[in-house]
C-alpha cells in the first residue's frame, strides 16, 4: 500500500495547490524564453548554412523553395516575445503587435504559395497536411496577438493559455525534429535533430510525470515508427545499420523521462517550500499590521499609512482630520452580556467604521477606541451614520458614539500625537450628554498642556509641598456639631496657581499617578492629627479618599498602617472613603483591601452612593459602615418631589441593612431639615463649611463657629 502511494505520488498524481500549479506553469514558461532563444539562433545559423552550402543561391531563393527553418524561427520568435510578457506582464506595445502581425502576414503568404503550388497534383487533405506547420505557426502567432491585445491590457493571466502556447511551439519543434531526422536517416546520418528538439520540448514541458511519460512516449514511438522502416531501407541498400542506435534511442528516452520526473519533483518541492514561506511571511505581516480582535488595521499600520498620506504632495493637509471614536458606556454592555458578546459587537463595529470610511485609514487603538484619518467635509455625515447604528444596538443599554477630532497643522505631525489630541478632545465630552463631537481647539490645547504639566510635575508638587490638604466639616444632623472632617487635596502650583481636584484627580488617575498624591495626603493628615493630639485639642475623625487605582499601584492598606504607626494615631480617627464607581472593576483587589481595612479596625465609607449604575449591587456585595449619599440628589431639591422620595428611600434602606448615612452637598437649611427628619445621621456641605486649610479650621473651632462633638458614632 505504501509502495502504491509512493508510486502514485512519483507519477505525479498527488494533489497540487493552486500556488504550486501556477509555480510549475510559470517555470515552464520561463524555460521557454531560453529555449526559444536557442532555437532562434540555431535556425538563423541553419538558414545561413543552407544558403552558403548551395553556391549561387540567395536567401530569397531559399525563401521561395524551402521555408522550414523560417517557420521554426518565427515560432521561436513568437514564444520569445510572449513568455516574458506572460510572466512579468507589461503594457501593450506596438513593436510586439507589429512582430505578431508580420509573422501572421508572412505565414499567410507562405500558406497561399504552398497551397497554390500543390493544389493541382495533390488531394486537398494532402495539401493541408503539407502546410501543417504553417497552420500551427498561424495559430501560435494569432494567439499571441490576441494575448497582447485582449489579455495583457486587462492584466489577466490564464494558466491554460501559457500551456497552450508552449504546446503548439513544442509540436512545431518536435515535428520538425522527427521529419528532419527521418530524412537524415535515409542519408545515413544521425538522429541528432530529433534528439535536440525533443530535449527542448521536454525542458519546456515539465508537467506531471505521467504526462511527460505519455508525451515523450508518443513522440519517441512516432519517430520510431518512421525511423525503423528507413533503417531497414538503408540496410537493404547495403548500408550499415547501427544496432546500438536503437538501444541508445530507448535509453535516451528513459533517461529523459527520469530527468523530467526529477525536475518535476524538485520544482514541486520548491514550490511547496515557497508557498509555506509566503504564508509565514503573510501571517507575520498580518500580526504586525492587523488588530487581532477585529481584523482591521492596528495602530502600527495606521501610523505608517497616515504619514504616507500626509506627505503625499497630492494631499491637501488642510482638509484632513484625525478622528478618535469611543463608545460611551461600552463597559456596561460587556458587564451585561459578557466579554464574548462585547467582542462580537466590536468586530461588527469595526467593519461598520471601515466601510463607512471606505478608502480612509481606519484602525482600532484599544478596547472600544477606533481611529480614522479622513476629509473634513465627510465627518458629520459619516459619524452620524455610525452613531445611529450604535444608538440602535441595544434598547436596554445606553450606548453613544463620542468623537474627538484634530486637524493636523502640518504634514509632518506625528500621527501618534495627533491621535493623542483627538483622544483628549473626546475625553472632554465624556459623560456629557449634550455633546458627542469635540474638536481639539485652543482651549483644549491649553487644558491638554495643563494636564501634561500635572502628570509631569506630580513628583515635584509632592516634594515641594504644593499639595495641601483642606478639611471640610461633617456635622451631626441633629445638633450640627462637628463630628468629622473630609480630607480633600488641593494643588497650589507656582505656574498655574490654585488647581482643583476636579482637574488634577482625573488626570492623575488616567496616567496612573494618583497613588503619589494619595500617599502624600495620607501622611499630611496623619501629621496634622498628630499635631492636634500633641496640642491637646479635641479631635474628630478624618475621612480619606481612596482611588480605585491606589490598590493597584501601591500597598494602600500597608501604607496607611505604616503612617498610623509612625505618627501614633488611634484608628478611630481615620475613616476610609471608597467611591462607588471604584467597585465595578477589579473586584478581587478591592474586596481584599476592604476586608483588610475591616480587619484592621477602620470605619469604611461608601462615597458618592447613587452616582453610578450599580449602586444596589455594591451594597449587596460589600460591607460598608457608612453610606455617603451623592450630592446629585440634592440638585434642584426644592422643586423636585422625586428627589425627596429617593433620599427617604435610600436613608431607610441604609438603616434597614445596618448602615449609617451621610448626605453630601447640603447647601440649604431646607435640605438640612428634610434630611434630619428623614433620619440621615450626618451632613456635609457648603451650608456647614467649604473645604478649608487646617489653620482656618482651627481658628473656626477656637472662635466657636464649630463646636466639636463628643459623640464619635
Ligand atoms: P468627594 O470625595 O465626593 O468630595 C466631595 C466634593 O464635593 C469636594 O469637592 C467638595 O468640595 C464638594 N462639596 C462639598 N460640599 C459641597 C456643596 O455643598 N456643594 C457643592 N457644589 N460641592 C460640595 P472637591 O474637593 O473638589 O473634590 C472633588 C473630588 O475629588 C472628591 O469628591 C474626591 O472624589 C476627589 N478627591 C479630592 N481629594 C482627593 C484625594 O486626596 N484623593 C483622592 N483619591 N480623591 C480626592
Ligand atoms: Mg469623598
Ligand atoms: Mg463624595
């Protein structure tokens, strides 16, 4: 069985891929270039020799009588012109058309003359048989002319066409080889012409071995059938038949078949290797330039492509614009349907964006962020099209397309910087329901540089004491006595002056630098508490704001412990505030930290309750001591009956699950009264005091503005 498989494969019955077939075909045609060249030289030589051997005869007389060498020369010329243009392509040229036309014209003259000379004394069939090589040449030259005019200009390539051409050429060559050698045998000469021609044909027709066996077999047997009677005639006439010749003849046949086998398998092997290399190269290229998830380009490719476009002299840079596309609230989609569905959604979205901005560079940057370089006049219509699909994607989840844009100021802008600007502009309209599109303008530029400044200067600000802690009072709802303080960071910068946390906290979080600020605040608070203790002042607990990232970027719990020990602060005086939105990501890290805070005996406060989407889940999953109700419930409190109902419900809910409550943002007496009646224990807001420096707070305690409560809980 194994032998059978091997034999079947050796004979060329194995499957070849499309690439292999093409490779084999093209190598044959490339070989035809050399073979046809040799035939051309050979035939010119033959013609010259023919004329020289017949003193007194001119070339024109040769042309009138014999024309065999001319037919061979012409067919070789056609192949010599056809083969390189078939493999390499090119444009239609007059020279090539002229060559084909001349060959056709000349051939028709020869056909007519030959037919006219023979039509009287030969049957029509004999006449046609007499001009068979002329007919084959006519077919060959006409096929070439058709290729030049129809195929080449359309850039089309057909394997069969190439094979057809070299088969016709081989038929002419081998046919002549057979005729000449049979004739030569009659004159007691060698059969070299047949041997040469069949060798040419074999070199050009390296096909599946069984085809080679058949074709060579047919040629050899046909020749043999004509040759042997000639040999016998020669014998009868007293010539000397060379016995060895017939043996050598068959040996030559076998050797030629074997060589064809070997070349075929070698080429097949090479083509398989080539194909693997090409595939490997393609996959490497893909990995370097395509985005894994969505199968559109990645940023590496986008950057290269946009540099080329912007630097193309044909590009009007003033009309180009970089876009940064972000799907707002995509995280909720992921949470609700799982990552797999989220990925499917991103894939569809990528195709939509790519199709909508057809012809423009489009790539996925990361997550649900895509980038585009397009023309300014196309932006509105196209982003609107994508937006309508995004909005309609899911009835239950609010999804919105946010677009940030940047107009490049010159062709040599670094695309990475341009995208950074567009992304930044997009960030400015985050969570802003009124704006879905934002261009990077002067104001954004100022802010951008301010943000860069913040990131680059946080270390210096910490070292040089530009970070200050302000304290905002928290009071008991019933007595309005001071029962706590919230530590809030302020940045007093030598260049920008007073910076509010609303500006620097999101930036520090985005660039993962927030832990530096928080560590600094924690230490200052502990130091201030130590100073108050040393002064023998009556104290209230201070609550510290923790960022979700603190637990990733540093050992937040360990650090707090360290400061507490260093400054010797009783744990009752520190409250830990963790904002509600922090609890929707990276759950394990946070819940470990929460457990540890509890174990260490800190009071845990859930900040900004009600500001996010998963408030109730957070209550269910985590253990907090105090609920800080977000100040958004107090906006427009006087005119909003619903807010009151909601506040009442939250306070009761907190009470029923054993939590204390605090409401932030209390600005009016009315709100304070309402909250007290509703059962909210603590209040915080401008009504009782804005965040203030430690010295001011001391002063206000000293002058009686605040009475420090004895009650701690
Ligand atoms: P938060 O923790 O919810 O802090 C309360 C914010 O509301 C403070 O803003 C405070 O000034 C403000 N506020 C208090 N009462 C009222 C009021 O009656 N009306 C109005 N309109 N606002 C009031 P601030 O100080 O600008 O801080 C903003 C946010 O920045 C904080 O929100 C907190 O999330 C964050 N933050 C502040 N300091 C730090 C810090 O040291 N570390 C961390 N990680 N975050 C901080
Ligand atoms: Mg807070
Ligand atoms: Mg808050």
